[in-house]
């Protein structure tokens, strides 16, 4: 099975063990047929969004996830079983994951830790990023660069003292001026870590210390779980956006961009 794109056909064979793939799509890719890939619970959630842009991002994110995983699992996209049960309240708004039980005996390989698939989805503005890893837990975050008067106060709550000082050095590294891009670089790095661990907003961002931004990757330190190994990598993102990916591994993992920024998911 292949994923149909606007200008080519990409075989979604999935990453090899110990590797990860990142896929991109924009709201311009959304088509009416994509809603057919949502189950009843997901359609109900889509209908409850107040803002149309949020609803469209959610629909495209679900469709993108199911079509990519369908290509990897070699099953129809509508049959990809996603479990969204929240670990705290059991409501269907938790971090989505593959439902191994519903995959059935045909996919016993999913029980092998080195072959098990994990994925993470993030969206901001017009763009959606999907990270798929094999044999590890993964997390991804993308954010649109946008200045706001309250960013300096937000930074005080989410950055360590060292990180905050780095952001306040300004883009030239000398002036005492808040660097918006550097702030968001830290934000997406920390958010991707918390998505990979599954903690989300359950743990404070300030408890996560990430790599020096002069590097393209580095090891994160988790104050609430010091024994956890996590590697953060900055991702190439569309203009005006920043993105980062985390793998819960001790060494850097190869992350391949499968479709670039021109992804056109078509049909259903």
C-alpha cells in the first residue's frame, strides 16, 4: 500500500528499527474525503471545536496519521486502530497511540519492543508534523513563530535560569533583548520531550533542561525522571515555524523527512 501524494507516490514502509520518519502536511492539503477516516468519537470531537481552523487541523491530523500508519501496517486507513483513552480520566482525549489488541494476531511483531511503532502529532498555524518511530517512544512539536507581549513572563515559568539568560541575550548574543525565535526553539524542544514521555502538561516544562541551541541535537535532562534517557533534535521546519523531535534513546536516532513540505494526502 502506498500513500498518494500530489506529485508522487511514496511507499510508507515505515522506519527501520531504531529509526524515525517525519511527515509534513498543511491545511491546504485538507479535502472533504478526509473526514471519512475519522471514527465516531473523533467526528464528535471535531464537531465540538469552536474555531474552524482547530477543527480542520484535527481532521487533517487524524487522516494523515491513519494513512501513513496504514501504509506501514498494510491495512486500510479506516481500519487503523487508534486509542485515545486518557490515563487519568479514561475519556477519549489522551495522547493517541496504536491499539495493539485491536491490531490482532496478524501483527504479533508489534509486541516486539524493537519493532513496536510509536508516533506523535503536532500542529500549529497551517502546518502539521507527524513523527513515526520504531522501537522507541517519540515526541514532536511544531510552533509558529509569533511575538507576543506576554512571552517574557511565559519564559520565566518554562525555562531554566540558564535557558532564560540565553533567550535574554538577544539574537546577536550580546544585547539585552528577548529573542523570540530562541524562546520557541526551547519551547518545542521541551514540549517534544514531554510528549515522548507521555507526561504532557502533567510535568512542568521548567523541569526539562534541553540541549544548547548552538547544537542541532543533544540529550535532555528530566528533573522529575532523571533515569530517563532522551535525545532532542531540531527539525527543519517550514518558513516561520520551528520544530523539534525527541526519542527516548541514549544515542541520536536518524530521523528521515519522508515527504518534505509538499505533502498532498489525497483520497480516502
